[in-house]
């Protein structure tokens, strides 16, 4: 069977590893899954009730393509109240998860050969989505010693013409969080260079230790070239509900709505009503999810230190520990080979750093409960001792 040559992408490394882990688990095998990037918590009762009420009321027909008005308004209000952004309902689109929002934006903006700047380590899907629409991923590296953040001096060295910058703040897989001053400088540079900034902020609710989170949407002087991606997945532990948002200038929302009308048709009506309930209870749900994930992060760090004698850098946000393979006392840095051996020989699921543009590292999620985290790390230690 001959497929189109216009699909030059690879499958998601994270989802591939997680799928293999789930397959093994379905066969009854004991699997230690540290690959899935999701807060493993039961849905808040308000979310369940919102879905049930919608179904009982017969709100199960096609919703408006851009999203139900109540949800669009609530999402815009949540962003204004929480992060001081400028978005209104007309600047808000509901999507099938944040990933489809990025997908649709790249489809709308990219022409063959257009360069998109991506900061490594990066979320595995960014380069692949750029390639899907004929764009060229331009990767710029960061280092652990600099907190995995890009500096202005590095940005100013770029000589080629960049059309889009994808900025992941807070970041997967490193947990890096940018300060207001850092964002001001980055956005100023982008405006000077006429670069569109897609700010992926889906982990903004999972910033720890009382730190401030600053949204790129809180700079009104940059509203003409900044687009913000948000999601219910991490904030509300709603990964399977598939509800995301794009916040952008009105003309951008109109184009994306048209694209959505000819692709997904929109987001599940039931999921949207559940998301509305989540936003209505955001001040209760988000701190609960954040506190649970911060506790799990600390348990992971403590257990790792006990087992391996290494105190890892504590991520400021998100759901991941990005571990240098040298800290596992490995004599090689082939992360793909190592992760393949782990899942095949020991039923342990980690994601190779190579998939994030950082060879020599592996990514572990601390989204699971404390017992699962401890047992999984013990399984890694046992395997390495062998």
C-alpha cells in the first residue's frame, strides 16, 4: 500500500513507550510506567457532575465549532483573572487538546521552507508537527547548568529568518520556568524580528514552591504576535477528556475555526461541559492537583537519592524529572537503546532524552502515586544492579 510522501514524521516517542507499557499491563504483566505525562488523579466530583448534568439535559449534539460560548467566556475570564491576560471570548478557541491547537496554528501559518525556532530540550511533537506542514525546525540548544533556559545572547546570534518561535513555559521535559524579565526580553526580540510566538503554557498551573507564573499573554504590547496554548489536561487532571484552548487575535481564531470545521468539527460536547465545571471550580481544583504533584515530585527526588546516592535538580514545574544517564551510573549515553532494554527486559517505561533533543538523558514522570513511584525506582535500581 502506497502512502503519501508528504507525511515525513515519526510517531510520538512518549506515546509509543506508553502504549507498549499499556499493552503489557493489559496482558497482566507488572509494568512500572514512568512515561505517561499525566497527573494520575481521580476526576474532581464537580467535573463528573458537569458531564452527567450535560448528558441528562441532552447536551450531546454537535456543539459550535469554536466551542460552546459558556466555555469560551469562562476560559477567557480564567486567563484574565489568573494571569492578567487581555483575552476575551472572541479571542478564544476550544480544541481537542492543546496539541491540536498547535497543529492547527502550524497548518495555518507555515509555508514550505519556513523556519520555526524550537528550544531544546523540547516536547517531542514540536519538530514533527513543523515537518508535517513543510516547515523547517530550527533547534537551539540549552544546558542543564543554565536551568535549561535560552539566553538573549544565544537568540541574538541567530542570523536566518525565523517565522515562528515555539516557547514552552513551563517546560516539558525540564520544568524550566521563565521570569517576567526574561519573557519581556524574548518577546521584544521576537517583535523586532517580526516573529510569531506560540507560547505553550499547558503546565502553568503546575508551578511549585510558591513561584510566580507569568503568561506571555500578560504583555498587552505584544498581543499582535503572541498566541497562547492552554489545556485542561494538566491543570485539572483531565488528560483523557481532550480539551484545550487557543488564545489569539480575533482574526487568527476565525482562521483556526475554519480549519477546525473541516477537520475535527470541534471538541466533544460532554468534555466541554465538564471543562466548564472545572473552570468554575478552578480555585479549588488546581491547587489540589498542584499540591499532589509537588508532593510526588519530592518523593521521587528523595527516593532517587536513597537508591542512587544522587540528589537531582528539583524541577520548578511540570510533571517530569529529566535525568542524566550518568546519574544512573551508565557507561554509555544511548538513551533510545537504554529505554528499549528497560521496557523489553524489565517492564520499566522511561522516555529517551534523544526524543526531546537531548541525548544522554531520560525523562521520568512523577504523575503516579507515591507507592508506584517508589516501586518503579526500585525496579530501575534492581535492573541496573543486574
